[in-house]
C-alpha cells in the first residue's frame, strides 16, 4: 500500500519541477528536484524490504519533510495549497503504517477498507492539484502580463528620460538666449540713448568752450581797464571771471556725469545698491530719452513736465537698473504721444509728465503720458516677455518685463499701470525707501 | 538794436552778455532773454515793435524753436523781425526745414560768436 505515498511524493516533486521548466528559478532547483526524484524512486524498493508498515511510515516522513521544506521556501509559495493538500495523505500514511506494525492482523483483515482512506487522500491531493493548476495558469497569465507591462514601463521610462534630457538641454539654451536678449535689450536702449547722450554732452561742452574763450577775452579787457586805472571795472570783470570758471566746472561735471551714466548703463549690472537721488536720476533719463527721440525723428516734439517732490529721501537702489526702467517708461510714453500726434495733430498737445513723491516710507515715481492709452484687452499682457504692440523690429517686447523684474524682484517694489484708451497711460513705480 | 535770445539753457544769458560786453556798453546791442518758446511769445506780445532780431534754439522742451518761428511768422507780418535759428543738429534736413519755415539764417552749435557778431553788424547797416 505504501506505493501510493511514494507515488504522491514523486508526483509532487515532478509536478513542481515541471512548472519550473520555464522559470528563471529552474537552474537553482533543477538538481534538487532530480535528486529528490531519484531518492524517492530508490527509497520505495528499499523500504519495502522492511515491510509495508515501516515503508508507509518512511513515505509519510518523506512527504512531511517535502511539505515542510516547500512551505519554508519562498520560491514555492504559489504551491502552498497544493503542498498543504498532502496533510491528510501524510496522516493516513502514519496511521496506516503504525496500525500495520501494531495490529498487522487487524489490517490484513480489513485490507480492502484501509484502501479507502488512502485512495481518498490521494484523490484529494490530485483534486487540489487540478484546482491549483488552474490558479497557477492564471497566475502565469498575470505574470506574463506583468512582464509585458514592466517592459512597456521601462520603454516609456527610457523615452521620458530622453525627453527630459532634451528638454533640459533646450532649457539651458533658452536661458543662454535669454541672457543674450537681456544684453541686447540693454544695448538697444543704449543705441536709442546715443543721440540723446551726444546732445546732452554737446551742450555742456559748448558752455565749457564758450566760457573759456570769453574768459580769455575778459582777461585782456581786465588788463586794459587796469592800465586805464579803472579799478572798479576791473573788479567787476574779475567777478565775472570767477563766475565763468565756476560755470566751466559746473558744465564739465555735467558732461562727466552723463558719460559716467552712459557707462553705467551699458555695463553689466553690478547689483550694488547705493543711496540715490531719485529726482536727479529721473531728470537725467527724462532728458536723455527725449533728446534721443528728437534726434531720431525731428517731427517729434513733446511737452516735458516734471513735478519733483522736495524733501525726497535718497533711496537704496541699483541706479543703472532703475535708470533702465525709467528710460524704458519714458521711451514708451514718448512713443505713445508721438503715435497720437501722427494721428491727429490738430489741437493735440503731446505731454509727458514725471512726478516723484515720498509717502508711507515709500518713494513713488509716476510717468504719465496723454497718448493713446493701453487697450483693455492687452493690459494683462504688457508685462509678459516678448509682448509688444510695436511693429516687428521696433520693439523687443522685453522692456516692461525686464522693468518688472528689476523693480519687483530686484527692489521689492511695485509697478502699477493705469490707463484709459485714447486718454492717458500712467505707470507708477513704488520702491521702499 | 534789440535782440531776443530764446534758449532753455539759462547759462546762455551770461555768455551772451559777456561776449557782447563791449557792444552792450557802447549801446550797439541790447539783449533780452526767454527760456522757452512760450515765454518768447509772451515777450513779443508786449515788445514786438522793439525787437529787431530773434535768436532761437530749436531743441527746447515744449514749444520748439521751429514752432515759435511759425507762430512769429504767422502773428507778426509787419514789420517782420529777423529770426535766426540755432541748433545742435546742423544737418541739411534741419536747415531746410528752418529756412522753409521762414528763418532768415541758420546757425549751428557750438555758436561761432565772431561769425554771429559779423552777421549782426551787417544787419545794423
């Protein structure tokens, strides 16, 4: 009878070995399976010599060991139900073996009845195998699908990684381009300034030359007066000379300041904040912007109004950065009034106003023009990079977006816009004092 | 001879007074000044009969020299004062525009005072 138990053990090992045929775990377990099969096949005839009872107990032990071993190993987890299905058979094996040893007569008397539990347990194992095989097949399908999914995921991940790297490269290119654009925007605004700067330098230089020349003449005249003995007149001339020299110094410094301002404007921002007289800065760039446009287009003219608040505190700013913002706002304002002037010259008085005021520990700079105003539908876009209403080639669309960065990010300030179509536009910069 | 100088730069005034020191002393010339086109027009309203010559800068904030010229030519026909335009931009376009707007002469900055003096002396006769 013990043949059933050996058969069950052999089938168990064989079946599990079979399912491992295509598994990556096969190399690991293959020798073990073969050894087990051989051992079971050999154990049967040898133990049979000792009699059916002992043989059954040995077979039960083998089965028990196999189940115990299988349940312990992670690799055989899917076979758990199948392995556990052997418990009844193992129980039957021990009971049958022991009974046969202790009561051999009893067993041989009821030989045919003792077959029933053995076969039942054996069939039970087979039944469980069929059920678990079905389950295994499903698991197999799932694991195949899983593998397919894994492959797809890996493919997509590779694609995404590629795309990410491409995007990274593009981003770096864009950042480099942005830097170049900022630099060229600076140079563009410098180009617009050049004529204004030339005019602004020419004027003081003329005064330096003229006052020097006239002073030389005055010295001759003074000598004449001294020779004549007219001391009073000579003293008057001397006073004039002194005034002239101070005017020469004044205009020399004026030109100096303009050149320095120009150099500062073109230089990469030092980002060094220094106490700055806002009125002076605004006035300087107001004139530069105006004369720059005048030089480019002689038909252009505008009323310049300044309302500079007195007792304005000096403000800690990067002067060339804020200067650039002001220049940009002035240029925009002049452009707006010029456009309107072109449309209807009758009775229209182009006016650009700059006002400063200190209030609530802040300094406000307002640039207002009575040009065509900003249409409602573009108001939200004017601070966006590359947005421009100017014809292609005339505006970079970076002026206001750079201004926004300088004021808001660089100086913790604000830029506010008020505008009414066909009436006015007003930009107000506020910077904490 | 009374001359009105129109320029937004205030330092032009002592410069003219000193340059023409002798002539002023000898009462050959008399100078008055205006800092803007508007101011010049106000001045003209009162004293246009006295003014013989107007020297005006073109590039001024507000009313430009050319506008002033047109207004003078429009408002004062008899006797027409002599108007000389002065500008830092001495290009042909500027000159033509000034001359066609009715300027008698066109001078470029920096002003050559000796040349100006000669021109003024010619006008005297």
